[in-house]
C-alpha cells in the first residue's frame, strides 16, 4: 500500500558549494558506481526517519514511485522531489531539518565519491580507514573540540573493555 506523497523543489537554507557538471552527472547516473541509487535510498531514509518500521526495505515499498533529481542553475543547487513522503512536510513545506539533511546527503555523497574516484582514501589498513573516516567527518563539519573529546573518551573505553582498565578521572574532559 502506497502512502501520501508530495512533489517539491528544494533549495538549501544555507549556502552550498556549486557542483560541477560531472558531479551532478554522477548523482544522476545510476550506472556510475550507484551514486544515484545511493542518493535516492539515503533521501528516502531521511524523509521517513521517525517511522517505526524495522525493515530497511519498507520506505522503498511504501514509496515505490519516489524520485529525486539534482539540478543546478546560476543561483546554485536545488533538488526536485517527486512522490516524496508527505510526512517530511508540514502544510506543504519541507521540514527545515529534513531539508538540511537532504543537502548534507548530497554533499557527503559527492565528497566521498570524489575521494574514492581519485584514490585519495587508502582503505587497505585500519590507519587508512581511520584517516578516511576523519576526513569524511571533517568535511561534514562534525569535528569540534567537544565531539573530539567525546570520541576520544569512547575510544579509550572501547579499547579498554575487558582489561579492567579505567580512564583517569577527568582525562577525557580536560
């Protein structure tokens, strides 16, 4: 059973870098590394977040005609949504947080795709994977002093699990 849908044209609330024609073509072309299908799946996941289905295939089954197009003009990037989940809208307008996440998905898919295409990431060992994750998080603007301390603390706890090791008092927050 399909659920209620809307069509919409979205622009980012904040500035977003203009994409090259090649980057937009990669997002549109499902045959080029699956970037379009990934964009479509991620966009659908963002717009259906908060639903209580445990099945990751459920959004696709509920919205089989959903489509997303990445467009660019002189004013920048915009997204054209067709048959988008109505739950991502209030009074016919996209929820601001959903809009921000949709453009974050575009930004991250383009960034990671470019890095993989140029063999920038060295994914053969754990150090290379760690560096790749760090660069992806930095590009997503998720790195700040507070989050770094929290991740450091979590990493120490995970590494010390099972060894009866404790973190020195206050070391993660100083």
